[in-house]
């Protein structure tokens, strides 16, 4: 058994290729997951950018403007809903792929390989959703604050601050997507290959 395990190898490049192919095969569900992530991240990015715009505007001699604390709770709720939605979608994905997972295990895939494939899918969805969320968040922040601060305020925000904000936003998107997939990935990895091949959806 140990010798067999050593012969089975799944590199990261192969895991990403397989994960990408799975997302394309299930494009409808993948799109819903990406949209869920993008929605939550757009709220988050918009809120932080609005706060950054206001602080920059105030530092340049404008009126003292602040983001209401209530909005932070709305963002937290939006992100929580995204996590629940992704977890549910990935659990359904596991159910739809029971036989496929069973076949992979019969061909030598280990539990860690199955887990890795699901986490790679989550990572890819998080990256795409995070990037889209950032773009939408920037547009939303400019639309809501531009009338007061001027639309050129985005050019006056320190570049380092903007970079940290966008990097943090995408990192949060990836982290949330991955965290939401841990339990479904665990469920998938523990499927018995024989029972999986007998499974009828």
C-alpha cells in the first residue's frame, strides 16, 4: 500500500488544470459561486475605498466625512451569506460527482488528492470573484462619493494604500472561498470508492 501511495503523484500544475476543467464543465454553478464572492467583495471594497476617499478628501482640506458603522455590519452579513452559499454549492457539487470521485479513487487517487482538487477549484473561484468584486467596488465607491469628493479623488489616494486594499480584498475572497470549501472537500475525500461507484443521484 505504501509503495502504491508513493507511485501516485498529483502536482500543483496538474491539480490546477483539473480544477480549471471542472469549473468549465460546471460553468453555471461556478458562475454562481464567483458571483456570490464578487457581490460580498464589492461591498467590502466599496466600503473601504469610500472610507479612504473620505479621509483623503478631509486631509486635502475638505469637509470631515465618515462612513457610518452600520455599513460594516452589512458587509459582514454579505460576506457570511457568500460563505454559506459557496458551502452549499460545493456540497451539491460533491453529490453530483460521487461516481467521478469513486472512479478517481479506484484509479489510485488518495484522500489528499481529492481534497486538493476541491480546494484548487475554490482558490480559482476566489481569485476571479475577488478581482471582479474589486472592480465593481471601485466603480460603486466612485459613484457614491464622486459627487462630494470629485471623481479624481481616486488619483489622490496614496498608491501604497490602494495596493494594500486591493491585495487584502482578493486575499479575503480566496480565504473565504477556501474556508467555505473545507468541509465539502473533506466529505468528498472520505467517500468510499466502492459505495461511490454504486451511488445513484
